[in-house]
C-alpha cells in the first residue's frame, strides 16, 4: 500500500520534516485500509459529488490543490517575508490530507462514486481529522483538515489553513459554477 500511496502523492517528498512526511503517508495508509475505495479508484472517481457529470478526478483536483497551495505560500513568503510567517510543511501536509476523509465518505456502487452510509453521517473533515490524529499528525495540520471546507467558516483559520482553503475552492468553484 505504501508504494501505491507514494505513486499517488509524489508531493510527499516536498515535506521536509521526516516525522510529518511519515504521519501524512500513514494517514493515507490507514484511511485507504478502512475504505471501500482503492488507490486506483482515486484516479477515476470525481473529486466531488456536488457537480453533475464532472470529469475531473479526485487525484487531479487534489494534486492541483497541493500545487496551488505551495505556490501561494511561496509567493506570500516572497512578498511578505517575516511579516506573515508561513510554515511550508504545514501547508503541504494540510493540502495533501485535506480530503483524506473522502475515502471514508465515498464508496462505489454500480461503478459510480456515491456517498457512503458513513458519509451521510460524517463529512470528510471530521473523519479526516480522526484518522490524522490517530496517525500522529500535529494539531496545526489537523486544523487545516478540519477548516478547509464549509465547517471551517465557523472557526478562526490559521494562515496555512486559509491558503489551503482558498486553493481548494479555487479548483472547485469554477467547476461548480461553470455555465
């Protein structure tokens, strides 16, 4: 399973802290071990069930979010420097893990991704945080998982959480609102 996760997520190598890289990888291992989905499914299923006839896969969206978040953090650091400290490893790990709970929220029926019974009761930010905490992911990264979606509108987001939240919505809303 580890090799499959490393194939899905070459961006794991961007995380400089070995313990955080390991906890991030382990979170994906645990989540997929409990999921009805396989790693291959992530390259086939749509990244959201909220857009009809979406042809963008889970991994296309997720990897775009990681790249957008990283580049945004780099640009903000370039222009603001120490005036707005940003922890790149936190941004990258948070972006990689933001939707890890979706593998527990979704399942496939008749070849199509649908919401699972668990997903009807617990949205992916909740299940994602639960698995991440179990795997030793630090609170500042768990905060990003918890706050990246609409649930995060109810909390004070960290700078890193804002970056991932906006990267996520930049690559979601144009598909949701396209004409």
